[in-house]
């Protein structure tokens, strides 16, 4: 693995303008970034203006960061038992895909969702709703379904559940997976030494296929393996051994996949410290 080719970054704030997320990312050493398109806690979504799009495209040129991931807002839940929430989720996801396309963003990370029904029924509902979206939305954006920690009634905590969901989605070219290390650990997957790491990816490839892996979230976990509790931690401060991140960052099969940190931090220097730590793990 060549450090110059390392596609590593972090989730960056858009508070000062969506284009500023790129400049901030460049400043701390990112070669890729993840952003929310708008506030992740509100349903309202204003389309991007021509000026915002121009500034964003200029920032991509200035920073040389052109692999950008968007994360859908947390309110979206395609598995909800509430018809109102489902309708709002469908409308919101549709707008996010359209606006990702306008900004030239290839991947939109989406939490699969949760519901009061059994897992199989919830998976079917989520798949039906994604099909509704993709059948009517003609953007070039790929939805990357994120594995979950298995907390509460959330689906998508196992490779089998993710496969079930993928198999029900009609447009295979616009759907993929975002693998989150904290969530995988919390749901029971161990990948902290060469043997367990190799076994986990063999299982992923056998069930889902490595070609469906589009984004990786690099996060440590505050909680033990199989806790089913989603609590992110800095790279060298959690329960996941540093060796796990070294194995990921040196895996040539994953070289072209954007790797994003979503860790807690108080300032950008702390975030930079974690990015630098990841870079130091490169052989």
C-alpha cells in the first residue's frame, strides 16, 4: 500500500458552507471526505443553488478531493411502522439522491432502518421502499447500506440480513454496502488478528460479495464485542485492537474504497491525530 494512494478521510462539518468541508478536510490531511448534505436532524431540504454547486466544484479542484461520500440524515427510516415517517423518508431520500448527483457525489450512505415487525417483514418493507425510490429517481448515485450494531429493532447487523435486503432490490447497479468497523464489532464480528480478519472478509465475500463494498467507516468501539450498542471511539482508545485497522489499511483489495473516520473529537487537531495514526499503520 502506497501512502500517496491512501483514500482516507473523515466526516466533515458543512456548518460554514458545503464547500468548506473540502477545504477543512484538505487542511487536516484528508484525501476523501464524508458530509451531510443539509442538517441531519431536520426533514426540510432546500435544493442546492447554482452558486453552491459552483463553489463545491471549485473546492474539489482546489483540494484535489474528488471522492466524496454523503451520509443520509438520521431521520430517514424506510422500515418505520408510521406511514407519515415512511412518506417523509421517501421524499427526503429522493431529494438527497438528486442533490448528490448535482454535486457529483457517487455514494450516499443509508442506515437500513428499523420497525416494529419481525426482521424479515422489515427487510421486505425497506427493500420495497428503496425500489420505489430507484424506479423513479434516475440519478447516478449508489446507495451504500450501512451495517448496524443490532441495537433495538434495527435491521442489517449481519451479512445475511444485508444480503436479504440486497437480493430484493431490483437495480443492482445502484446499491452497495458501507462497512462500519464499530457496528460490525458490536454486532459480533471479530477481525482483530490475521486469522479472524481473513475469516470475516471470506464470509462477507461468500454471502454478499466484495464487489458490493463501496465505503468503509473506520471507528473504534467504546463497548465490547457483541454488545449490540453503537458507541464510536477514537482509533486507539476503544475495545477494537489497533491491529484490526492496520489489517484494513494494508489490504490491497480495499485500496480503492474510501475509508472514513466518524469518531468523537473536540477539535480538528484531535481528528488529524487519528488520521495521522491511521497513516502510520501503512506498511
